[in-house]
C-alpha cells in the first residue's frame, strides 16, 4: 500500500506542477487511493503544498506531504496524468505498469521552442491588429513577440521566480517597442505594447483561481488570485521601469 500511495502522490504532484486545478488534483488523488483499497482518504491541497492521509482497512494510517515550488502550464502532461488516474481506477494496473505510464507522462514532449516563438509572434501581431494597429505596427509586433518568447526561454533558466520573469518580459517588450520608435520604424508604441502584453497576462491562472473559488477551494483560489494580481503588477512595473524611469515616455 505504501508503494502505491507514493504513486498517487506522484501523480497529484505532477498535476499541480503542470497547472491543474486544485479540486481536480484532490479528486484524482482520492480516487486513486480508494482504488488501491484505502478505507478513508483525507486530502488537503493548495497550490504550493499537498498533505494526504490514508486510512487502511487494517487500521494503519499513512501521511505524506509534498512541497510544490515551481509550476507551469502543460496541458499534454495533465491529459496523460488524467488518463493514467482513470486507468488506475478502472483496471487493476500493476506497479510496474503504473511506473512506466507515469514516467511516460512526466517525460512527454512539449512543443519545440521554435513553434512557441511563432505562436507568440502571431498572437502578439493579431492583438496589435485587433486593437487598431497598422500593418507596419503589426509586423513590428510580430518581431517583438518572437524576441520576447526567446527572452522568456532564456529567463526561465536564470530567474527562478515566475513574477520576476513576467517583470523581465514586460521590460523587454517595452524596450523593444520604444527602440522601434527611436529608429523611426513606427510612430507610437501603444498598440505594440498592448499586443505583446496580452501574451504575458496570466489568463489561465486567473481562470483556475475562479474555478477553485467556485468549487469551494477558497484558500487555493485566493492564492491563485493573489498570484495573478502580483503578476499583473509585475507586468506594469516592467513597463514603468523602461518607459518612465528609462526616460522613453518623457
């Protein structure tokens, strides 16, 4: 039971790291433990911690805690982990099969960086055009979006804090937009900055926060909401640092 309990915790931990909602993780961990033969399962999960206690039929109790530090958004991994949890509940998988499928989910391939660069560029350009930007501004926004995604990849390796990464990305976006004005490519920076800032806004985090609040996970919802607000403030601070303190907006 202890070994199988570990796999339930591993699956829940990886789901949290990949950006899954708290109630989804709690339900998955509970169902897996019951499928392993637990008599009672007490689960308490927030965005940064997991505490699970399992009561077995022979009167034993097992408690394990996991600390979640870095999180990201990986829907492919969440899909594979959900599929694994359903298979565990529906069929009697062996420990070796669970381990193999878990490793496959953890090591699933993400989209290549070049594809993400193209997507960031297209999204930034589309938003610039949507908010009334000209063709030249849209082209500049495409280039800025590509450079911003490359800067995000580089900052991920150096900056551990998600909020500071957003701050850095917003500063890079603002700096590139004002440089485009300085060299005479465009006349105004507002549409360029708006288009690229839209790629940095924590929409998924805010959505998950609202879903957690609606499902009764008040603490997790509040934590996600606070994180989303702090990220928004970091984006604004990145713009302020370059535009105002840097003297570009004067």
